[in-house]
C-alpha cells in the first residue's frame, strides 16, 4: 500500500525547522505495511499547497499532509484542501468547547483566532488531538483521501499512533516494511563496502544502504512487503552476516550508542574508567554521562586543555618541552596520570589539533593522539581527521570510545 506525503511550511524550506515528521512517518507507516512513495515540501502558499496535494492524489489517491492547521494567517492547509474537494467549512461547537477547556486548564487566554480550528470540511472525519488545539482531519471524496495532521511533532506523532496507523493497518494487508540498523565505526565507507561485498550479493530480497556520518557508517537493512515474522528473521540473520565480516567495527543495533556499548562491557567485567581530554574539551565525558547508570563505571575525568593543567595532572615538563602538547608521549603521560589520579583500572586520553588554526606541516589540523592505559600497559594511536573543528572533535570522541571498547574486548582476562 502506498501514499504520498506533503509537508507544509515555509520554515521547512528555509531550513529553520528540521523535518523530523517525515522520518517518523516513514518508519511508523512502514511498520504497518504502508510505503511513502513520494515526499513533497511546499511553502505556506495556497497555490503551492493545492498543486502539491492535487498532483499527489493523482498518483496514489491517498495523501498525508503535515502542517498548516494552526490559528494564524499562514495556516491555510485546511481551507485549501476543503476547496480542492469542493467542501464548505462547518463550525463544530464541541471542538471549540474542547479548545476552550484546554486553554482554561493551562490558565491561558483564548484568542478568537482559535475559532478557525473548530471549522471542519463537511463530511470529514475529525481525529481528536488531546495534545493540542488543532484536530486531525480525514477527508474523502472523488479525488481520493487526504489525512491532515498538525505539524507540531508531538501532536502529529500522537495522532499517527492512536488514530491514523490503526485505520491504515486494516487496509494494508498485513505485509510490512521493516528496517534494521547495524552501526559501525572507525572504518571508511569504501573499505566497509569492500569487506561486505561477498555478503551483500546474498542479501536479497533485503536491501542494504550505507549511511555515513561523523560517528561512523550505519548499515540499514530493509525488508520490503514481508510478513512481520519473516521480516524480523531475515533482518536478524542478515545483520549477523554483516557483523561477521567486520566484528571489530560493528558495535550495535538500532540507535545504540557506542558509549552505552562500552559501559556495558566494562560493567560486565567489573571495570571502572577515567578520562583525560584536551581537544575534545569534555565531549568524551559528556558521551559517557549521557547514558543512564554510567556512574557505576565512569569515575570522572580531567579537561587538561591548557599545558599548565597537563602539568598539574602529572605530565612531565620535559615531555611537553620536547614533544609538545599534541604528541604520543604527552597523551601516554596523560592516560597514565589520570589512571593513577582516579585509581581507575582503565583510562583514556585524547590530545589533538581541532583547528581551524594551529596546524603545521609536521602536525596538521585534524591530528589527534589517543592513549588507553590499563594494568597490562598503555597503547597509543595516531589519527588525522578531516572536517571542521566540530567534526574533528566529534570524530575524536567516537574514536576514543571505540579504542576503549576494543582494548577491553581484546583482553583475555579481567584487568
């Protein structure tokens, strides 16, 4: 079953609002066997909205719109679609009373502008919206069907989950579109594709997409129009095949964060962790503490940004003088010092040049040194990351987590 999506809002086209609604709808509808065949974004202009909805109905006869149901002058979607279907707007007293009650509960003053939200195209099904003032609408006619949803993400998601998906599921035939994400890091997309090529040829009827980002390359497996049980089995088996090709780089499924994976592994082994950061400026610690329950593993850290702080941490002056703040020797000394300072079994250290200035031929912008220290010794690693200052710092934090995770996995016995 297919439909088209029309997202309405000038702010979407100007880039001031990120369109998270489309992503949610794609996943939520796919789960019930409904595929979005095309997505169109248009500004808050009557002609643009009418044209987009008319053309979409001509292709699929079923369209979902988001946005343009509010009380302001640029919220004109309902009026445009009603006119397209030749339906007059009718005032619904019960909707108006619900809006009045909502404002009263919140202690807010109700504006007469909100009255337009109680107007409904004749014969349309009203989809109650307990999260906001604009109800959803389901309009049917000779042109087809239009499901109109508010653009506020929380309101839209609630209506899809409680009102739209249950109705569409009954018409979708029981076949679903399901995806599974396998997360990889510290491997280039081209190298990853080369490693996976032998397996990729055997994945059909599943499809595989490569999704590179600063943290790594996500691998999205998709089962199209399958029975739910069959889709789950195929996806799980395929993810296992992919993981076998790159076991040192594949760290999780779905939205799982590498910090969470690292913390789980350390927790299982009874280990605690400390960090010393320079160029990442606390990003590494932030990644770890963003995970609930991290305190039973993560002891704490030091942001040794200035050389004086590195000295206070325990980096010898002679090392800083001879090798500089961004060097193998310095990052090793940082890891050993913070491990000793916090009495932690494992310590991670990062020091680099995030730019945009400060680089040289010998030490270019993007150069980052890493160290992992534990009872067995201290490993160091050198990387040169591309991109902006933000990119370099983000990549560095991810790489440090990966090295900390791999170090523990490589240990045959508890440290």
